[in-house]
C-alpha cells in the first residue's frame, strides 16, 4: 500500500482532547472490511501515541490478543499468537513469585499520565469521498516493571504446544484505550466499530530465547518491529475475544 503525502488540515488541542484531521489520498480505500480499512490509519496512530517505538496493533478485530505478556511464536515466517504467559508457564519449575505476578496481571504503569483524555484522528479524501476515523478515550500504559524480568524466573510448559521452541516473542509494553471507536467511509457507505472494553492500540515487542528445558534465558529487544509479519488468527470480519480465537498452541 503506497504512503501518500499527508497534508495537515487542522489540529485542535485541549486538556480534554487532541484532535487531528488530514487530507490524504484514500482512493485505494474500496472496502469497509476491518482488515482492509484499518491499515490506512495505523501509521497515524503510531505517530500520535506510539512513543518509544511502539507499533500499532496489526488487526483491530484481534486487538485483544496484543496485551502485555501475550506470547507469539514464529511459524512460516510469521508471528502467531500462542496466548498469555500466565497460561503457558510451567508452574512447578517457575519462580513462585513470578507465577503469582503473571497470574495477578499487575501491569498498570501508575506513573503514566497521558496529556489528553481523548485522541481523535481523521484522515479524509474529499475528492474520493472516503474517510477513516478513530477516537481513543482514556489511554493507559501497561508494561513489565523494570524490577521484574521473566528471564531465569519463568519456564514454559511443554504441554502447551511450545516444546522444542528456541525462542518466543512477547509483548512487554502496551498503550491501551478504555474505549475505541473506528469508522470507515467509502462514498455514501460507512461502517462503525465500537470497542467498549480496554483495548490495546500500540505495543512494544521483545524476543526471549528458550533453553531446552523451557527456561527463558535471555531477553532481546526487537529493533524494527514495523517489519514484523503478523499472522491473523482467523478470516473473520468482526471483533473477537481470545476465548473465541484459535491460537497457535491450540
């Protein structure tokens, strides 16, 4: 998909809201399917809220799979979701404090304060009558704290489909919104998607090497996450929850 030059149209900032509108070339937006419309606005989301190299979730309909501690495995040159670390670890081998930490999902960064209560991004092509818009409310950050590392403390279970893997990829930093609304317009047709639960939007990924007995033995930042190829868990065109999604280990 080409990256047309974006012309700044308007920016509105206040304590409550940060709003940006741009004129862009959206002539290639010819479908209201989620996986076709979402890519047109991902780059702008990364630019506005994706600090520290965080990248946008590849599929809005599967955003719930991209939470802190979500694990991915590389298969067929793509990263496939395997589940949350708490559901994949070997409880008997892992450090009990770290098992409890993962079970509790205590990942909220209490020191993080986003400067605006909402962010609204609108990209439109007035000539083609096409538009994509996203509204993100009440952003919060969830991450692994600096004093907590799975390395040497967590073992993966051989019974969870991860036996023999030499490395896994894990999300360790996420910016989430309490609610998200995404709208796409093509001509006179439109479609609106509303997510009323906390939803991952941008995230940071790290690679963890795995020993033969399943222990996480080293932690390597992924330098260019934008080039990562993500496998879609299904061919659906609606919003999913993890319980309804077939993961790589199932």
